[in-house]
């Protein structure tokens, strides 16, 4: 070390100039301490302050280079009377400190500038000089960072306390991959500082902040440090960056959080997303406002999962195959979130219960928006969300994505695939809002209260309103459907494999009833009121209670309303009431099993069914018979039905309807049966139908196979019997002693001729009935009618062979015996109309093998010529009461011999009159009883309903006689007849 010094003294005033090179600072400090201790400084507090700080400066082991110029008076060497100035530097292990300064009247001012000093060296400098007291090192040994800057320090040599020193400086810290620029002032112990930075690595700052907390540099309670440390790993997982602009103020005598004021304006950068943070700290109370830009929803989900702040479940096949797990957000569902959050609290209590927060946010998924608000106070939080109208098309998209990405062995996938076809058929919008409340100390689901309400507005009309609430572990939900049109679900229902048998049966019945082919399977409107409740401790279906009230305005086929009330009791549905007003009522239970990874299944069905006084007139019989040639005398079907039975089965596939049937006052087209018919009904989905009822004389029986096709039937009324039995693909129908008049067929009613009578018997084999297609149905058989008649016209018998195939019906060898006459009929009708309108073709040929005129006269009851004038109309004869004998000529007590004598006289008189008439009158006409004609011939006719009939006939005979008149031969050949429905023309 080298010290060059020179000086001069004049009149006690001295001036000294010292020039040093690499002068060790410690000996100089020791010399100074000795000097001030010798009595130069008499103020004991000032002396003690110097004695405390000189050892701290000695720890620097510095070397002094510079020039010092001192002046004063030897008579007074107190610091107040010494003046000087300094230019130089101090070299210490950590770097070089350049300084200039001046001293005048005890007041000093020094300007200090440093080159780049590492942060670890600076920490070492501060701790070794004991300017700061640390429990642990603040900076890890491997941290990279440097500081450089300058400051102007001023004060009075007699007061070197922090309160007596003023500092004005600026600096630069290179740390965490960025630069922090700082400016600061200290005056009377009060400091002000401003900091601004470029992008800094948050993880490095977190490490530094944690080390500062642990070091004790800032007095913070241990439990508060632990609270902050618990949050650090989650934040570090983001690998974020931050830039900071902050203003800090306080007093060196109190560095507690309550005594520091802070204003900050920062930006947090996380993978291209920016979060804006404004903050303020005053008296230990802090306020922070956080605002986000549009952050991708999928990124946010992954970020939350990464930080572990909330547990987010994953979708996947099972718990084992983790590699197949997916995000709960379906692929293709993208969105953005915006938000603003304000947080209030105190640094002395960073527990969640002591923090208040208020925030708003907006979630945009596609073109759909959900607005949210939240509030936190004393650990209690409240959050609400309101969804703007969301189209159902978006819900369909989510459902499709879930269906595509769910594993195959997954109950949710099967449920989605069941619901998706119905969802596809509807359009509309969803509106809703929800509210959640709880406390941060207990985020278990059972400690959270929530309420929600939503509405689905269907485009085709109707709405579904949903409300729900959660209190503690208990929750309840209500679903109310209002006038939902069911026709929109019809197409989806027809495509379901499970419903195809039922749909086919409905379509078949609709076809039989002549209902429109494009009529939906289901129609009308549905109204529902469903209440569900349960506990979060057990969300299995067995632990959920439910009650449902369903109303259908129109059932398929019968087009009657349905009202129902159901209860769910863990493992079974209790049907309190199902009614089809005014006659049908049902109640019972349906058991349900819940196999793992599969949809629920029916485990047992037991339902009581009651049909009370059902009026058969309400059935659509008119539609079934509108094209049949039946003269309706009144209602085609009347009677009252009562049924009391059950629907039972282990599953839907083996359901059976069994019970007792009572049918009262049955009449078919005014033909009545026994007043009471009773019996059994057994109908099963897989087993077909067995129906048998009987009265005193009459019976009705019907057997249907598993496809509901007739395999046997019996209709018996008195002696008449109609039976049918299936053999292979043929239905064999047998008719015995059937009174034809029951059919009430009157083909000649326009001629005042009554209906057809007779006892009919027949045997017919029918095939192709299952197709319900007339072109595929065939029939072959024979028919016999004993004593057939049309009105008053009686015959002995009629027999024929009948055939029907490909829409063409034929009658062959139809033989009618009328007295001694014999007629053979061949006929055909073709119902295959080429056009849109129904216009069947028909043709017939009547061969007269032997005709007797007396048989016709007898049948038409033409007994004299006057009867012929009546035509074929039914004769009108007087009753016996109208024809009473009148006494002629004698009183009632005249002897019999006198009366016989008088009768002989009358007979002689009549004979004389007749003889006179024959001699003088016209040629007498023989009575019809003397007409003796035997003839043969053939009549042919053909036509359609619309074009009319064209026909011809040939009649011939020989040896005809009528009393005295004789005809040897008669021939009538090929006259033609054309007929429309209102006239007949011959030519």
C-alpha cells in the first residue's frame, strides 16, 4: 500500500492532501476509531454509532484508491469543523465501488457507483456487514443475477442512523432471464422505490421469493409462509413469465407488511396467453385485479389439470387402461374464456377465509355464450352462470363427439346411442342459469349448495322446464314438459331395433283400420312432471327417489288420451295409476336391474289392468267394413266389455296379459248373442293370444300365434258355427248351419225384395293371409246353402266351388236347384284396378240346364195374370183377420140340409153363366197353372262398376203348352242387354 500525503498549517488552520494506492481500509478504520475514541467526539450516542459501524466496514476487507483533501483548525478537530472532499474507489471482493464525496460542517454527500456485482456477492456483503440479519441464505448458490447502479448518499456525520441518512439512487438487476430497472429514495428513514422490468421467468422469482420468506428478511409468520409455499408448485407448473411495474414505499425502521405501501401493474404470460394484474398494498391490506384475454378452453382445462388446483376426471374405457383416457372436453368442441377478478385481503392473514374476491367471466363455445359472476367473502363463495340461448344443434354435436370418443365398454356410450336418434329429430334452443355457494374450508360436494333452472324451447312447439337444488348432501330436481309434440320423435322410434316389433304391430293395425299410410307411429302432445331427489353420498339409481306424472293427449291407433303416475323406489317402478279415460285403469310394479357397464334392464313386471264397461261402439269398425256389401241395420258392433287381469313377465320380451273377460249384450249388425259371455284372455308378446268366452249357447274363441296371426277361431251362435284352424301356411275355415240372413245381404233391395236367407255351410282353405296383400292371398273351397232365398223367393239349394288368387275371385259350378229346375253359374270378379280409383271387372255365365216355368211362377208367387203386373216386388197379402166369411141367404140357425140344397142351386147357376160366356165372349185365357214350359239356355254378362254391364242370352225350348195353346219350338237368340245403374236398354 502506498500513501502520499502533504499538508500545511497556518495560524492553526491546516490543509491535508492524501493520495492512496491500494491502501488497506481496515488499518485506516482502526486509526479513525482510535482518533474518535481519543476525545475528538464527545457525543456518546454518536460515538457508539461509529463504534458499531466501523467493524461492519472492516468485514469488507477493502482497498482504497483515491484522493482526500481535508481542512480545518487544530484548535477544534470536531467533525463539524472539518471540511473535505473525496474522489476514489474501494475495491472489495465483490467488486469495485466508485465514489465521490464532500464534507462540510459535519454534513456529507457521497455519490457511489458500482460495476456489475453478482447478487450472491451482494447478499454476502450485506450479511457479513450485518446490515441485514438472515436466518438462511436468500439466494441459491447457483442463481444467476447481477446488479449495478449508483446512489447519492447525504447526511450528517453526527447522525449515521437510517433516519439521518438520505439516499437517491437507481440501479439495474439482471435476473430471471430479464432486466429489472429500479429507482429509489431514502429520507428520514422513509424510502420510495419504483421497479419496472422486461419479461422475467416466474419460476426463478418464486424461488427468490420463497428464499426471502424463509430467510427472515421480511417478518412473516411461519404458518403464512407454509400457506404460500403450498401454492408455489401449482404456479411453477405453468412455466410463465411476468413483467412488473411497481412503486414501493415505507420506513426502514418498520419493514413489516403493514408498514409497506405498494402499487403494481403487471402482465403474466402463460403459453401465449396474457393475464393483466393490477395490485395495491397499503397497511398490510392488498387489492389485486386480474383480467384475462381470450384463453382457449381446452388449454385452460389442461392448465388446471397440470396445476392440480381442481380434480378433473378423464373419460376413458376403464380405470386400468389409462392410455385410452381423454379430456372431458369432446374433440371438436372448442371455446374461449374471458374474465375479470378482483381480490382483497391482508398479508398478515392469507388464509382463504380472510380473502375477499369478486369476479365476472364469459365463456364462448362456438357461437354460444355463458356469462358467469362470482364472489368470495370470509371463505364463503357464491358463483352464478347464465347461458344465452344455445341451439340444440350444439348439444347434438357434443353428443356425437362423445359417442365417437367413448370406449366401447361404457354405459354412457350406450345411453348416448339410445338418445341420439331422438335428439337428431328435434330443433330448438336451451336457456339456463345456475348458482353455487359454499365455503373454501370444505369443498366436498356435500358442503356445497347449488340451484339451477333451465328451459328447452322446441322449434316445433312445446317446452321442457328443469329446476334443481342442492343443500348439503341432499339434492332434488324437477322436470316439467309442456305440450311437447310427439310426432317429431316418430321417425327415430321406427328406427330403433328394440321398438321395431311394436312399430310393425301398430302399422299393421293402422292399415287394417284404413288409416293413412304416412300417419306417424306416435302423435299428440306429451305433458310431464318428474320429481327426482337423492343424496350425493350415493348417486346410484337405487338410492334415487323419483315420481313422474305423464299425460299423452293421443295414444297410437286408438287415438285416446293417457294419464299416468309413477314412483321410483330404488329397484322398481311403482305404477300408481295408468288410465285411458273413461274405461281403462292399471297399477302395479316393474322391477329394474342395473348391470355394470350396461344400460338398465327389466327384471320383473306385475301390473293390474282393469277395463270397465267399455263400449264396443267406440271401436272404428266402420272403417274396417266400409267397402263390404253389408246393409247396416244399425251399429255394426255393440256391447259392453269388462276385463280384470294382469300384465306379468320377467322382461318385456316375455310379457303376458292374463285375466277374466265379461262381454254383455254383444250384437253384430243387430244380430245378438247371449246376453252374457264370459271367459279368459291370455295374450303374450312371445306366446300369442288365447281368447275364449261362452254363454248359455253361444261361444267365441280366438287363438293368435306369436306374430299375432290367427291360428284358430270359433264363432258359435245357436246351431250356427264358424271355425278356423291353421295347417301349415293355410287357414282352413269351416262354416256350419250358418243363417245367411245374419249377414243382412240384400242385393235386390231396389226391387223391394228382402235380404238373402238360408243355411250356409262351407269349407275354404286360405293362404297368404300374413301378407295382408290381396294379390298374395289365395282361397279355395266349396259352399253350400240349404233352402236359399232372396226375400220371398225360395229355392231348394245352392252349391258352388270358390277360388281367389292374385286379386281375382271365381265361382265355379254354382248349382241352384229351384223346384225341378237346375241352373249352373260361373262367375269372376277382378279387383285389380289399373287406375287410382276402385273399378273392379266382373263377368258371369248362367247356364240353364233345365228350366221349368212353374218353378219360376211358384218362386215369384205369380198365381194369376194380375200377379204378373206386380213384377218381382214382394207380394202384399191380407192377413187372416182381414178375410172373414159372411153368411148369405139364411139365418145362422137354418138346418144344414137347407143350406146344402141352396149351395147346389148356386153351383148350377155358375155353370150356366160360364157356358153362356164361352158361347158369346172372347177367347178364354188359361190359368197360369196350365202353363207348361220347359226351356234351356245361357245368359252371359260382363262389365265394371264404372262402365256398367253388357250382356246377352240364348233361350230355347219345345213342346210348350198353355191350356189349349201349343208351341212346338221356341228360340230366342243373342239379344243384347246394356245396363247402367239407373236404366236398362235392350236391342
